[in-house]
C-alpha cells in the first residue's frame, strides 16, 4: 500500500467522519484526488465500512467479558459460531489456538445478564466456558499501525 493511502486510512480510522476537504488538507492532495483514493480503498476492501462508536454504559451494556469456549465433545462438528450467531450480546467471535476453540467478546447489562448469557451459550453450542470479566478498558478501537516503519503516528494513539 502506498504511503499516502496509509495516511488516509490512519486518518479515517481516527475519525471516520473526516471530510474529503480535511483529508486533503492533512495529506496535501486535492479534494478530488483524496476522493478517488478513498473510493479505490473502499473498492479494494481496505476500507470495509464506517460505523458509530457507542458508549456502552450509556446504552445499558456496562459489563464486558471475554468468554473462552471449547466443545464438551471434541468429536462434535466445529460449528459453534453458527450456533451462537443469534445471541446479539456476542460482539465478536475469534477462533484461537490453545485449549479453547473460540474467544467471545460479549457486552451485557450486568452480572445476572452475563449468567443468563453463559447458560444460553452452553445450551446452544454444547460447550464449556471460562469467563474473564473486564474491569476497565484503557484503550480500544486504536488505528492499525499502518505508517511506514511499523509504528503509527504519535497523534493516532490519542
């Protein structure tokens, strides 16, 4: 990826609502050149979409947890993601190496909701679970390290 495209992607991951005019000012390109580059990045699938970042506490989802799952029967089909897709409290499902098969990131209102979700996960996918409750999140949604040299620009970390 060209350095200017890396810069555009980093700027957009920091502020997905940045205007083409502001992107042009930051990159030194014309507005039309930035527009073309962004469209090309979207078409190539580098930029897959834009989303609002939600304050989970404000919408009643104050508890975040990571749930590691593994099948009770190791010979069973590896279909846990499909069996759990209907549970909207699961924000992300990661296939992992190690003792567990998947790690789920979940957001719920509180401990009772987490307990109910764990029961639903176990019943739906026939898995055992190991849960880690998040106490705080010092940072999240950081831009990827796309700058040449491997480190993101200093202002991208804020």
